[in-house]
């Protein structure tokens, strides 16, 4: 029931008088287009390749609304079934999601070796190489257990957690500005935001913006 009529509502926005005013829809954006839905067999192939069962709300979206396209910010990345003979995925999505890593990476950054702390250049180079290797590993592991949902612009991404107790919640990948991976918050919600809550909030706001002129005209 959570997705009943949603595909029709999204596609109808292509005819709204102010659809270009919705952030992410115009120019190179999604244009309120949606990919076809996945079949159950296609969804099973996607999950087998990722090595994870996708969260319930997102699975239903893929089966009832579309496999990508119109959505928050610049839209949802396509999620297509693997082509025959496609190489196996790296299973990053299937690894545990560890939200504590953002704080751990911040703490690690404060321990960067300095030349003055070492007796010679070789010792400093070796210590810094080990420190950098640890930082790179932590940086990459921040998105373990997640699926990249879409592009927010400015090198930020929206993420869906797909493993562990936070599975089904939406987070922000803001590593580009050194802030790691953090929960996506809305002013109108408390706690972690689910995929359905996130998408419905966007759709309601998009309709309010895109149909403004028609609503105003009808009221006269």
C-alpha cells in the first residue's frame, strides 16, 4: 500500500506547469521520468549479485514504482539486473554497516605522524605510510553495507543502509567535505529516516512546487 499510485503521481509531474522549479528535475536532471519496474526474477538476480536482501520498502519500490529515475535531489541511480557473464560484484554492500567509523576516522586524522616526532626521515616515511593505509581503509569502509541511491551534487551522495539494525534508513555520504557518512535528517522527522519516508517527503514537496500555478488558477 505504501507505493500505491506513486508511479502515476511522479509521471504526472512531467505535465505540471512549474516542474522545472523542482531541484534536480531540469537540465541534466531526472525530468520526472522513471525506469520500468523490476520483475521478481530480476530483483532476485540483483540481490544475488550484491550478496544481500534489500530492505523491504526499497524492494517494494523497485517492484511497484521503478528501478531508478525521478527522486530526491538529482534522482535515483538505476538498479539493473546483471548482464549475462557480468563479473561478480565486490560485495561491498553485503559487509556490515558500521556508523561508528565516521568518529573513528576523525580520531585517526588527529594522530597523523609529524616529522618532528621521528628521529629520521625513513622512520617518518614508514610511519606516515602506515597511517595513510589505515586512513584509506577506514575511508573506504564508511560505505560498507550501503547502496548509493543518488547524487546530491557537490560530490555528495544519498545512501541506503542494507545491512544490520539500521537497514532501510537513508544516510548522506559527505566524505567530500571530510564529514564521513551521517544520517539524513528532515526538520519534520525524528530519529532515522526510512526510504519510504524520504521518498514520500520529496514527492509531496515536489508536487507542491510543480503544481503551484495550476492550484492557484483553480482557486480563482
